[in-house]
């Protein structure tokens, strides 16, 4: 469900954030105690992202990302707890099919976590280790990939290749993808916070390693923060983000 359309006027992003926050809040209240809570809120988030990116990208340069291109999939990925828990559930369901293909995706995640845990963004880029979900250039969890991946869209494949090889420091990116992703994710985090759910972001490999070893959905839906150990420490702190959310809602 798309809660609002992001418009080009100055009030657009602020109104969009508020409308999304209210829509998320309604969904969280409606599905509180329901096993479909995570599915409901993330369906709303993903639909809002896709619909509004399409609107905002009209007249913009075409993105260069395409199926089979995984050049940027060496970057550190952050994800909210609902996204991590959805991916873990997806991986468990896909386990038999992947096993028939000779793929132990869970072990890939565990192996990657041993190498990437605790590394900051710069160290991860320097490591140049491919994401454990990539198989022959395709993402094995594409249907449930987090907002961080959905919002990372390049305008130049060659620049991506050069950056991955250490020959360039920046890549031209799609601003609509980045802006809409930020608004959609932050509005969701703000609503989660107000509803009493853990709302911070975690490093994906570390968080998934935890979520795959134990079923953490009941703890999270009960208001606990079972993935706290995987929280990314070098990003904007929770206290500062909370103040920003409150200021936006009060504006």
C-alpha cells in the first residue's frame, strides 16, 4: 500500500514522511499480536518505495543496474529488524530448493559474518568480498532484499566497476532512489519506535547469523531488541535519529 505520493514542492518530503508514518502506525496497530505483522509493514514499505521511485524517476536518466550485475554487492548493508527477520524466514523456506542446487546459503552467511563483522564501511569496501547472496550475478533473496539495496541505484556501470576495483571514489547515483528509500525507511523506523518495537538498523550479515540460529520473531514482536548486538555503531545514533523524528512530526 502506498500511503502518499512524494511531490516536488518544498512541503513534499515532509508531508510524505508524516503521511507514511501515520499509515505505518495504523498498520502496526492493526496487526499488533498478529503473526503477519512483519509481512504487513514491509509490504507497505516496499510498495511505497517502488511506487514513489517510479513517480520521482520520470524524466530522470535511466539507471544502469540490471539483472546479472552485482558490482556494488561488496558494500556493507544495513537493515531494520523486520527486514532481517523476513529474510531469515525466506531463507528457511528456500532451504530445500537451494539444497537441490548445491547451495548452503545459511553457511555462506555464517562464513561471511566471520570475516565482515565489526568492519566499518571503508574497510568493507577495501575487503571487496562479494555478498553471500550472489549466485552467478543474481541475488538469491531479491524478492525480500532490504530497502538499503533497493535504494542503491547507479547511473554508470563503468563507474561502478572502477569504484569496485579501487580506481574511483564515487559513483553517479539515482537521487530519487536514495531520497525515497530514506524517507520510506525513516518513516517506518519512526512508527516502529512510537509503537514500542525495536527500530534501529543492523549490519545484515551479523544480524542474519543471529536470526538464523534462533527464531527471534516472537521476541521482536513482543517489544524486545534481540538483534541489538548487530547494531551498526558508526552510523547516526538512535538518540539523534529519535530527536529528528520528533522534530519532523512536530513541524
